[in-house]
C-alpha cells in the first residue's frame, strides 16, 4: 500500500503494509536509525517522533495513518547537531548509554516549542512517560533548562 508523507521536510512515498509501525518504516525502509525501538508497546517513549508537529510514539503509529502528514525525527531536528537541545545535551553530558535520548530530545523539543521557559514541574510533566534505564533524569531536566537559555539568547 503506497503512503505519501514528508519526513524531515522531504516528500516520501513508501510501499509497505499499511499497519507497519512508523518505527520500522523509518529504520528499515528509510534507513533513519536515530529513532530507537524500546518496548514496542508505547510505554518507554524511546521511539518518539513528531507527527504533524505533535509528539507521537512511532512504535504505535501505523504508516497508513500518515498520508499527507509531516514527520520529524531526531535527524530532522538539526542536521548539524546545532539545535539548542542537542547542544545542551552535550554540554550537560546527559547520555550514559544514550539509547533513550532521541525520544527524550524530541519530547523536550515539543515542550520548548509550547513552553519556552519551562519550570521543573513543566519538565517533569512533559517527560514523565520516558524511561531512562541510566536514570539521568536530573541531567535531562538541567539540559532542558540550558536549552531554553540558549534559545532565549539566539
């Protein structure tokens, strides 16, 4: 079943089973490996991407639901790693294993788009569905505050 949508601003058509999860389309059909498989049941948020500007778990999103929509992955956030969140993540040294980080950054990007100067409570609420096995939650919060400060200076 051909489905046409945009990925990171580029028109894309894939011919796969309509129920194939977006996660596998991104990783296997489009060779975008930044979006990670975590749990496969929509609970860990490692696979989070933006669909139509909103955070969505790619493991639970059938490709057939994407016709005509925009999808942004971690690769589309900034091709050169210059997004304030990516810079802050490096400055604060957030990742340990790094596995959940793409989903965390994509969630944080959605938060900062709607709340440019979030409080700790705002961050905790936005990030509460993310599981980080390395427990870098305090560094994640610090990096989100740092990214907000970087963005405010630009």
